[in-house]
C-alpha cells in the first residue's frame, strides 16, 4: 500500500519528484511505501503525452537518464549505509523490517542464489528493494561487484517500466486511462508475488 500515489507524485512534483522518490526508495531503507514500479510506468505514460489524469507531459530523454541515475545513486547510498551502520539496524527483534531473523534468512538466500542475483531480483520486489542494498553492504559484498549489479538492475528496472508505459500510451492514445488502473494493479501483484510465494513455502515447511 503506497502512502503516496504515483499519479499524484507525477502531477505534483514532475521529474524532480520522480527522481527523489527513486533515490529515497532505494537509498533509505526506513522509508517504506513509495510507488517505484507504478511510478516508472505512469511516468512513461506521461512522457507519451497521453493519460487525461496525468496533467503534465514529461520529457522522455531526461526521464530515462535521470531515473536510472537516481536508482543507481540511491542504491549506492543504501550499500554504504549497510556497510557502515547495518549491524545496528538489525538488532531489534520486534522490528517488522529490520528483524534479525530476516537478516538470517537473507544470508541463507545469498548462500543459495548469490548476492548478484539477489540484488537484481530484489530491485523488482517492493520492501525487498528497500532492504537489499543495505544488506549487501552489511554482508560485505565488494563495492565493485555491487556497482556492476546495481547498474545492470537499475537500467533494466527503470528503462523497462518507463518504455512499457510510453509504448502503451503511444498505442492507446486517448483511451489509455481505462487501462492504467488494471495494468498498475497487475504490476503490483507481480511485484509482490515472490514475497507471497516465499511466505507460502515457509508455511508449508512449518506444517
């Protein structure tokens, strides 16, 4: 559930707001509830000049470049914070985000799949997107390797969603509004599906 809708963020703050949200979402793990996936998609729609509910037309080139840079620099900040302060974050057993049990599970995932894959896949999953970067720093993932996976995942994530929204806006023109809500809903469901699957697996294992 987002406390700030993607639509209102774009209409109110434009490009600067989009870049700030992407930076904060990937850089500061304490800020939960920012609309990353849907924000990028609707920004692409706004860049196409369609969508009656989006009352701004964004410039495509600055959007593409600025979004990926914001995601990259935000993630680098998250990695640095994890490396410097990560141990202090994961000490509260009552925390819903930085619980030590989650850190233990994350370490297991890293051992099974590798940190690079975790960084890439985590980019597309809400909540995980907030935590994966500081956790990588906490676990001592080398900076050079992190930069590589950070850049690759940021490019695929931002450009994929933006071009998806832009292409849809260009194709549907005036009728795009009636498709935005269902598509954003699908994006959210697909984004959280890995979390749901993991919870289901844990439930079955406990039984």
